[in-house]
């Protein structure tokens, strides 16, 4: 059974945010503004997204 996938896009700059939030964005594989990654929908990824939800946009693929 294949897992669902989600697309995560960085929509706000990480300038001025906490260092652990910047590290979380990097951990999601996002670098520059408007960069996107398609990731597996796991509880670990969802937790990372929840931590930086004010910086990213999430959509299902």
C-alpha cells in the first residue's frame, strides 16, 4: 500500500525566525522562498509542518 504524499511550499521567509524553526525548514528540504518538496505523509513530517505552519503551505498530491 503506497502512502499519501503531500507537497510542502515555503511561502514566508525564515529571516527573523527562531533558529530551531529555520532548522526545521531545512529538515523539510526547503531552502529558498517558494521552493517545494513532495514528501511522504508521515507523523514525523506532519509534526515538522505543524511547528512551522506559519511559514509553509501544504497541499495533497
